[in-house]
C-alpha cells in the first residue's frame, strides 16, 4: 500500500497519512509532485490517491499526474480521497473516471470535510474552535473508514451517477473555466521582499525571484501554498487581499 497525495496547506497530507497508517503502520504517504511518488506507484498494487477539490474538480496537477503515468495504473487498486471545504459532489469521482480509462480498479471513494484553505476569499471562514471541531470530525470519519476497510467494506463517496450530476450542476458547470487548465492569475504586490519562501514551496516551479522580488509564470495549480506561507501576505489569487492565511498546522496541532 502507498498513499500518494497532493496537498496545498496540509489538510490532505494529514488525512492521507492518518488513513494510510491506520491501514498499514509500515506504509508511506508521499507527495504527488516528487520522484518518490512515481517510484512508489510503480511498486505498489494498492494506492490511496488524495487531493483537495477545486470547484468540484481535481486539480490540474493531479489530472496530469494520472495521465502522465498512464501505464502504471493498469490493474492497480485505487481508493480516491478528496478533501474539501464544504461540498464537492463527485470530488473523488473526477479522478476515478480518469483512472478507469487507464485500467485501474476503483475500490472506493472518500470525501473529507476540512478547514477552508482559500486565504483571499471570505467564504467558509470559521473560528479556530470550529475548525478544530471539523478536524476532529474528519479524524473520526477516517478512523471509521479504516475500520470498515479492514472488514472489506470500502466507502463510495462521489462515485455514483447522482454525485456526478451534483458536482456538475452545483459547481463544475459554472466554474469549469477556473479548473480546466493551469492559471496565470497569481498576483504579487509591492509588499514582496524577495525572501524566496514561495519559490521553495511551489510544486509547479511556477514562481521565481527576479530583481529581489517574486515573479509568477502561467502554470499555477491553485494550491495556495505560497499564499498561505508568504510572511508579507503579498500574494493573492482569487481575491485581492488576504482574509486569513490557512494551514492544517494552525488548527490540527491544538
């Protein structure tokens, strides 16, 4: 077993590590953007593939990872896990349908609600205590899921046809343009001091330093790592100012 995850602000990383270790204490969870993920995928027959949903869709980086390593998915057993701020419809189903095209066997789908991580939008912002309650509820769901899997019962969140309709009508139909490809909408203000934090964190290598200031390219996968970590709050994407910098560690360790 292997857990392969893409995580922006730590929510999906936590959920993947918890589920993987509950099922197999010796199993690893590795970031999707690393070479280790491809090596692990080639060796393991059971994969937990995890990512945060974006407007009821899998991030472009995730879809590219699946497509770019198409031959490796044949005959793999895959559980798709999607984390979200509230609702996704078929968040797990988005990658499941693509994986099936490459010969994977989808054994389950799991949706986990976690604290919102969109730093520059007011929607879904909650108090610290409410976020801690959300994490505790997520942990309980993961623990119950692991218990059921050990009994041979896999969750099926987001895998049914009505889930696909819900995801389409509630979000994807209206916001598909935001998730169909990488974006060039990263904004960097004059507050940037060129510290390089964002360039080190970007999974796409989309950020670089030019004349002691961060500069963005056109391949942002909207993970919000740079926005959440910028010490000067100089980076935005969907909004124009930072409402709250978000990360799992802010609430999960409490």
